[in-house]
C-alpha cells in the first residue's frame, strides 16, 4: 500500500476535501507536523508522496527520500522546498499557481487602504475617546502612485483593483515589456524609478536568490518619506531590521505586512514578538492570512491531493514546478 505523508498536520489539519480526494486511491495517510528534518525523515523516508503547506524540505531530507514520487505543495510558493535536488532525483514537485490570486490581491488592497486612510491610528484615537486634530498624510487615492514589484497573476490583479480607485500604477518585472504594460493599463519602470515615485509600494514578487533582501536601507533611502510599504509577497524580500529602523527614523511613513522572515507565523507554539517591528505604531501586521478564504482553502486542498492521486494513477499532475523533470518511476511522455 502506498504511503502519503501529510506535513503541517497540527498547524493546518487535513480538510474534508483532502481526505475525500485521497480516499479515491488505496493509500495509507500519515499525518505529522514536520517541525524538524528528523521528524520529517522519520515519517517520510519511505513515503511515496508528501503533501506540504509550510514545512521546510531541506536538501538532506530530499536526498534521503527513498521512494517519493511527488511532493505536492498545498499552495503556490516553493522556496521552502529544495526543488533542484528533487528534480535531479526524479521527484515531481507540484504547486498551484493562481489558486489564491483573488485572496492575496484583496488582502493587498485591504492593507493599502488601511495605510491610506490611516485606520490603525484612527482606531487608537477612537479607543482613547478623541478625534485627531491633524489629518496627517491622508490623500485621495486618485492623486497617488502605486508601485507594484512583481507583475505576475497577483500583481495584475492588484493593478486592476488600484485602477478602480484611479491610481497611477508603475510596475517592475523582468518579464514585463512596455507593450504588455500598456495593454494592462500600467507603466513599466525599473526598480529605482518605482522606489522614487511610489506612494504605496506593493511587494508581490517570488523569493529567489536575486530577490532575497531586495529592500534594505539603500532602497528605503530612495523612497519618499511619506511612502508606505505593503508586503504580501515573502518576508525575506525585505531586510526587516533595516525596515524597522527606516520606520522609526522617519525614512518611511508606514508599513503593512502579511509575510515575515523574522518569525515563523505557522509555529504551532506561537512565535516571539520582540522584534522592533512589533513595537512600532506605524506598522500594521497580519499573520500570513493573505491567502485565507473558505473557497480558496477548499480548492487548494482538493487540487493538491488530486495531484498525488494523478501520479499514483500514472498521470502527470497539473503543474510540475520543473516541467523538464524526468521521473524515476514510469509516467507517459507529456
């Protein structure tokens, strides 16, 4: 009987959709959290498939998988999985691009609007029984510029929402040319231009070696001191120590963040809140909830489980991260 290991079973337990889909193949399902390499290997060393949400599959773990055919990511990002080693060993890594596009775009706009209308500050004032006497940096959105870093599916969805508010939109992406930008109703620009002109900077690019630490003190110095940073991409895109210093010293007005490098918000035991970002009034923090919705969760769990079922049935899953992977087990040519 094949064995399927479902990681993150404590922090994000299996759903009815997953169980129903996996029940269509005759397999044993083992549920573990996978908080360490040792725990994962103890459960998955002889597994035929792994379902994963937020755990890490480091190189030594992937190298030690003895009969795994597929690592199915319940979501989009694969920066916590050693895809290169998996591909080299003939293990398919499948993800679900686009599954949470609407949710993350909505959350990005919610954070942008909270920054624009200064909702955290107004909430504090209201709870203290007073109306603020200074308006601060509240401007109509139609007079503002949004910069979008990463113009994939989510970046385009955010642009559409910003267009509804009449905002000027600058987008930077190595795959975006001026003709494509014009067709999408945005202006293509390099990162330096976006940093200098954006009133709201939205980070929506993937975490890659080239984008890790994309924003630090040198970049914050190029931004307007009245600008706000919105990060719903990946926490490691930003040097968070530098960001805290920039916010504290007035180099930036505001930051709204849903993703973090400083803490693991998925830790079943909670996470520390000592970092300076947690102490600043000009920061709005949400715990990696940008992709949250009932509909998205149901679709994501079902499709990720279906990818495992497909491979067990001798079919390719819907979206191998590496389309050139050569499976070590029999599968028909694509």
